[in-house]
C-alpha cells in the first residue's frame, strides 16, 4: 500500500495554490477631506499602468463630481459605474468579470453601502477570488458608525486608516456638520452630501467642544 504522501502528493497542490494568491476585502477608512478618493485613484492608476484592468464603483447619490465619476480635491478623476441601495454588487462584479479579467475592484463612498451589499462584496472576494478595496468614512457627524462602515469593520480582511489632521495639528477622527449660518448641527439625517462648506474635520477633543460636550480650554 502506498504511503499517503505518495498517493496524494501535497507539494504540487501547495505550489498551485501559491500561484494564485487569495483575494481580500480591504477597508480604507477615515474622516472627511483625508484624501480617500486620491488614494483610490492612484492605486487604480498603478494597476492600469502595468496593464491590469480595474473596475471602479461609486455611490449614485453623490454627484458632486458628476454622475458616474470619482474625483479628488486635487483635480484628478476617473469614470466609474454607480451603485444604489438596490444594487446587487455580487451580480455586478460577476457580470463584469465575464467580460474580461479584473485585477482589482475599487469602491468609493463605501459608507453608503448597505450591510447586505458589504456581504455581497465579501462573496465576490471569496467565490470569485476578486480583490475588493473599499474607501469610505468611518463615522458620521454625530460620531456614529455608518451601517456599511460598521459591517466593513466587522468582516474586512484588512483595514487601513487614511489620516488627516485637525486645525490643532492632532490626528482628525471626527467631523462636524455646519448649517448655512456656520453653526454646528447636532441633529439631522445621517446622509447629507456636502463638502468643505458643510463639514469640518476635527480631533475628538475639539469635536466635543464644537458640539457642546466639553468646555473650551479645559486640559
């Protein structure tokens, strides 16, 4: 009777697995104005520069850069397909891969994903061996997690923080929403599209001061 190793050789199987690295679900998170879209566009460009195709997705409800377009504050941009809350992202990605090889999927405004859609992306990673990189906000102006971001934090294979700074020089992790009169708002819908005229990034201490949870000048 043959030894088990001879009957079922393991080394060729191990080598074949090494040739095709396992895909991962990544979540690059930050607060507003940290340059997430810039990082996404640069990463996609790096793939394409080497002859590898990428697939870009962005939220339909954010049209500040135009419909179906990802753009950064420094002036670079790229066309992208759009998703909304009814989109089946697994089917979108499977359909796209049937048209040709995709080296990596990039999802901008990932905070607007539903929890089910995050799981659809995870299925694409696991079942299609398709790397997916999501870029989005971690918390809203009330300091609460977006549902999509909460699910990404729970199930992503790797998480990376895209950093920016508060006016005091410390790392900014929070954001305040301002009304037309410049006053800080503490209540309102979680989703409101806006830029520098609406949102200001701050460290936690100064965010607490801005919303009235801490007296200025203490500590």
